[in-house]
């Protein structure tokens, strides 16, 4: 077990919403947690952090995969 990528993407998103600089290290942790699957991957509130992560790094396949999973529901 461990922390899912979605946690880290959400953390980075809300830090930025509070006016704090984008934390590249947080997003790297998300990418490093790619093998950890969230039991409940779809949450409406997850879409904004994932869209933001994809916008910040279009090559982030972990964020893109999770965003695609959200859009299938």
C-alpha cells in the first residue's frame, strides 16, 4: 500500500490555488506512485487537479491516465 498519485496531484493543485509556487517535487512523487491504484478512482473533485497536472506537463502519463479514467464515468 501507499499513497495514490491522485493525492499528490490534488496537493499540488491546492497549493497552487493558495498562491504557493507549483511544487515540481510533489508531481514527481505522483509519477513515482504510478503503480498504486486508488480503490475509488473517480471523484468529480479529482478532475480539476488532474486537468491542471496535464496542462502543466502534457507528457505526464500518470495524470493523463487518471484523467482519462475520470472521463469514462
